């Protein structure tokens, strides 16, 4: 059974009358009186749970975990304000959740304090490569440069103008890794192709992302990509102009079935299953976990509706194999 409860942040309550509660059955009745009960997982994340980007990648991953385990899930999204996120994280710990996921690198400061107050609760923090020396914190991250590199190799081959535009949010974490990997993939495939990179300095400003996309197109870009939840602004501009798009974090085909070439999808469930196994064994943290192409934590999902040339897709799949076996380096 996968039980999903939506908790609104303080900001979200200003625009929502009540919290939504969703109950989804996933193969387990949960009626066995001898059952130890579901694993209780809480997610605190900065953007909407259906953002087709960073937050949705974790919500979808936890749902995937629920296909094989009995879990109860609560989600507090829209917590761009760190203080609101901290209150939610602490609240879930007080409520006795088994695993509290602080899905935002900006949450590290308060999490370090909260985790020390609840030594019997397991916390997960990402994307981050530091568990703060705490035995009840799992840090998790992703080699987003790997998928970025693959996307870059394809982008270089389909561009007709020889100009590609990248819209980044803030140059940190998996966003910067993705951008750097994408640029490296383009350069390795065709050094004559120009990759123009713009950072908006915002994860959430949809209007800025749209402006950046328009600027790229005005400078002859016929292929675009970008990271974070603000990309819906950029994909809208790409769709209006018939410009190809590469997604990351979650499958973004729904943002434009005729323009999305492929998406790098984060499968955090690969790491979450390992975390839960450890928690059940009494290990609450003290480790960094990384999602990669090799361990299945990253997957490149091609959009059949785009009509990518078969030879280019085959070359991309060969690149994936090369990254996995170590014969190809993303340069990161």
C-alpha cells in the first residue's frame, strides 16, 4: 500500500483552502495484523510535486518504492523559504516518521541542527555530498553530468544553425553538473557548434527562463536545454518557435511532445531502496549515495514522438555504454 498525504507549507496555505489527501493501493492490502506496519516517509521540497523537474523526480521515486514496499508518504512542497522547510522537517521528525527527506541543498543548515535533536530518526539530504558527520543523515547526489553529456552529443548532431542555448538556474549542485556535462558533450561531438550558457540565478523564476530562451533563439539557437522547475517558461518559448528541447530531472515530454528529444530522468528509488534496507537493519545514515547511469539511478528516456534519427539514437546509446564502462569521460 502506498499512502500519500499532501501537507501544505505556510505559503501554500495562503492559496489553498485545504490539504489534499491521496490514497493509492499498490499491491498490498495492509490488513495483516501481524504486519509491522508501513514505513513512514516524508518529503520536504522547494517546488510543486508535479513540477516535471526536481521535486517531481523525488515524488515519483518514492511512489516507485511503494510498488515493492508498504509505505506511507507525506509531502510538503512549495517550501522555497528555508524556514518553512525547516518547520516541516522538524514537524515530521516529531511525528515519528522513519525517513525524512530534505529535498533541497539549501536545507542543509537547519537540517544539521534538527538531525541532532532526533537521533533515532533517519534523514536524507540532497543533492549533497556531505552527511555532516551525522550517523542519522544520508546525503544523496546524482552524476547529472553523465546524462547531460549524452544529451549534448545528440544536440550537436541535430542542430542546423550550429548554435545551442542552455538556461541554468543557479550554478550549483546537479544543475551545474548537468550544464557542464551538456556543454562537454557538444564540444566532444562537434567543436564548431557554439553552446551559449545563461544562468538566471533562480530555480523558480519562470519569466526569467522564458526571457533567456527568447534571447537564445534570437541569437540563432535551434536547440535548447535547461534545469530546475523554472524551465516550464523556457519550454513554452521553445514550443512556440519549434525549437528542440532536452529535459533533465524528470521526463519532460509532456511539455512539448513535438519538441522534446529526450530527458535525463532521476530514479532516486535506486538510492531510497538502499536507504530503507539500511534503516531496517538499524543503520540510519552516515553515508553519501550517488545516482549514476551505471547503477540505474539515471536513465535517458527518448521521446518517440520527436522522431530522432535512428542512427543518432544508436550513437547516443553507445555513448551511454561508454560512460557506464568508463571508456568515455564527461570531463567532470
